[in-house]
C-alpha cells in the first residue's frame, strides 16, 4: 500500500497569513493526488484534484503543486473560514490512502 | 442539484450485520464510481471501498474490510449499498459515501451515518 505522510500535523496561523502543507507519498503516484478540507462534524470537501486543478467554487487562494512523491497545498491570505483540517489522498493505486491530516488552527 | 444521503447507521453488537445505503439524487449514480470513506471518532479519513461506474458491480475494498463488506448498486433506486458483516469494534465510525470524478476524486459527499459496534 502507498503511505501518505502529511506535515505538519498541526499548524497555527493568523488571518492573512500564507500556509503551506506538504504531503509525501511512499512511492511515485504520478499526478493522482487530491486535497480535501474538513470542518468538525462535516463531510470532507474537495479542494484540489490531480495536484493542480481547483475544484469548481473553491477560492483561488488555494493552490496545489508537486509531482511524483512530493506535493504541497498552499493557502494564500488565510480567511477565518479556512481554519479546518486538511487531508491529501492518492488515487494512483487502490487502496486510495489518505494522509493523517493537518489541523490548521488560529 | 447533486445530493447524496446516507442512511442505516446504528448501534450494533460485534459479529452483527448492517446495511448502509447511499441514495443519490440530481445525477445517475451508475455513471460515476461511488466511494465509501469512514472516520473513526477523533481520527482521520480511511478509504473503505469504491464501486466502479457501470453495471458490473465490480469494486475494490480496503484490506481491513475485505471479505466482510460488500458494496452493490440498486440501479432502479439510484442507490448504492454497503453490506457490512462480521462487525468489529474497530468498524465504529461515521461512514460517508461520495460521488467520484476524473480519477476517483470525491466531488460530492453525503452527510455521513454513524455506525457504532459495541457489546
């Protein structure tokens, strides 16, 4: 199975800051990577898929980059509604493993 | 409007069986792969199963549920079911279903249904 390792596990930031979350795969997953946002008690929300592609309706302050095994999610100019937990997921091979999550706190 | 609605979650004893349903509206669910993801209390997301688009019923399963869980489609009801047998305490989680696009990315999710396995 492909292991997905996110860092950091948690990060504190302020409104207006820029935050970067990284995700490392245990083997090459090409471009088959997504990022999800989850708020407490809610379902995950797709933010970015195939590394770079912004899901419809997601603000442009969210962006993704990387290839192969190393990927990043960048959030520019943090807004109050961005404080949540973020997960990466690889869909290169089954099982479609998730990272352990990164909690973004104020 | 695309919507997914899970149902069937309950408090179960170990070894029991339960069937979850994921009712789709606003789209024809057989045209998309449907994924089940679970989240144990206070934990992260765990991929459980994906049923491929179409009518074959072919699916993939996590090792943790293989041989115990079965996913299927009811085309007439635009619904996907997750049959869960031989339940264990470690199956306790909120179960989400999601419509997938492109390469199995979940673009629409249900609200989740809670399964608790406890004696």
